[in-house]
């Protein structure tokens, strides 16, 4: 099965924004279907580590990723670094107690999967969350780095897709089917669903208002903050002439609005560093209210990409240097 959407939800081109929203909706539908069918019993700790092949990839990875983040360990018997990394991942899968599932793929027996994921060397570790595949790290990694990466993965699964993990029972028989942990309905689920539906139908104004409705009642709602930032970005670039925007930016380097408009286009096109760099350079040139206007737009774009993205972290440091 061809892996899909090889990017974190922080990618902000139009297709990726819609893909992230669709992935969340599919995850919710999968959980609802499981509940209607009565679900299944808790799994044992031994079931948190599974062997996966090409024939079972759709069932064991893509479908399961609607319930829990699935970490994929690409390994081979002859790979010495794999022999050091794999036991650490297996131990952490048990320690994290159902917050992620570890799928082990022998690359010698599954060459097609290795090619589809674009793997150049092993060990290589990927994850699939709600049907979206993303690279985690390649080569040897220290346990502290692995834990940090897994923590971020679990956080993305919970906050973006509501994946709260599997129920693990030490007394359960190995080989039992997984049961998603119960996720109580949130007080704003209806409003958030309305926002997703508005985005799917192209009603950006409706999506913006729906996310604002959530934030009016719950100002700290991270899902609504991210959704609002994305929807407002898409609304700003809707209907603009990209060529004219870029001409204006090139001809008027001191025009704050021209530079902001070009940065919006950069971000929607996936050129994240270009967007951040353009606004940081503009901050350096500006003073007073103009400088603050650019800074505020840059902070909004940080929200779109996500605070944990390394490009945002680097740009925050660069912005601090530009300001101080």
C-alpha cells in the first residue's frame, strides 16, 4: 500500500491543510465505527510490538493509525545499529503503555515498502498518524532524543486527531484485538466539526467564524487556534494574483503590506523558510508601528506551522536577534 501524505500537519500548502482535516475526520469515523461494533478487549503489552509486511500494511498500519500513532521501525538482521535501536523502541513501546504502537518492518523481506518510503539507509524510523506518514529519524539515536520525538508524536496524535491510545491490560491474552481508549466528547466538538465542514466545502469565512466561536468560549483551545490561523491564511491568499504580489514585493522592499502578502504566498506554497526570512528581514528594516505589524504577522505564521517545528524554533531565535 502506498504511504500517503508524507508530511507533518505543520505543512501548510492548500492540499496539506485539507488532508490534515480529512485525516482527522477519518480517524473520528473509524473510532465511531469501532464503537458501533462493540469494540474489542484490551490488548496485552506484548501486542504493542508487531511485525508488519507489505500484505498487511493497510490493515496493521494505515487502519490502526486511526486509533493510535503507529511508529514504524525499518530494520534488517545484518544491520548492527538496528540491533541497538530496536530493543530501545520495543522497551519504550511497552513503557508508553499504549500511547503508540510499534510496527517492525524487515526491509530485506519488504523491499517495496522501503522504496515507497524513500529510505536510503537503515535503521529508519517513521510514524503514521490518522493515515498520514511522517519521518521521525534515521540512523542511531540516543534514548533522550527518541523520547523527545515520541512525546511530540503522541502530542500531535492527541491534540490534532484525538488519538488517546490503546487500552493495555497486563493480564490480557497476547494477540487480542486493540481497543481505543475512551475519548469523552469535548464541549466544543460540534463547533470544531462545523469548522472542518466549512473548510471542506471551501467556506473559509464560515470556518474562520466557527473557530472564533470556539475561542470565544475556550481561549486556550489549541485545535481552534491552529485551525483559525490556517483558515485566515487561506482566506488572505484567496483570489490574489500571485505574480502581481511578487512584483509588488520585489519593487517595494519597504512596503510592509507588500512583504506580508508575499510571505503569505510563500507559506501557502510550502516555502516556510522563505516566508519567515522575508518577514524577519522586513522587521530589521522597519521601526515603530510598521515593525510591530510585521512581527505580529510573523507570529501568526508561526501558529500555522506549529510551535514545535524546527523551522519555527530557528525563526523565533532569528526574530529575537532582529528585535534586540
